[in-house]
């Protein structure tokens, strides 16, 4: 089940409070994130394909198994 579009409309970057846009993550990045979050999903493999990119600071917040991870410490750097 994808992230609710209404939720996406109200989410903002927790670092700078700017709007976010839905983006596809590169396969290598997605694979790395699956491994990072695997231990939190004991009975299933987490799915990671998309993220929410801040239009100002360019951080990307991963969406893991349809749940946006909106923590600054978990954000991907601007070059992703």
C-alpha cells in the first residue's frame, strides 16, 4: 500500500520545514537501506524504492515498507 497522498501533502522536511517531493531511489541506495532496516523487520524483508526529497536542503527521507522515515539522522545526504 503506497503512502497516502494526503499525508504527502502535509509532510515537510523536519530539518528546514520545506516541502518534499516523492523520488525514486537508485537501486544501490535502496539495497543498502534494505540491509540497514532489516533487523527492525524481523518477520519480513523491508521494501525500499522511494524517498521524500527536500527541495531546499536536498536531504532525502527514505520510505521503508510504505512508512516515511522522517528523522534527520536517518536522512540520505544531498547527493543521493
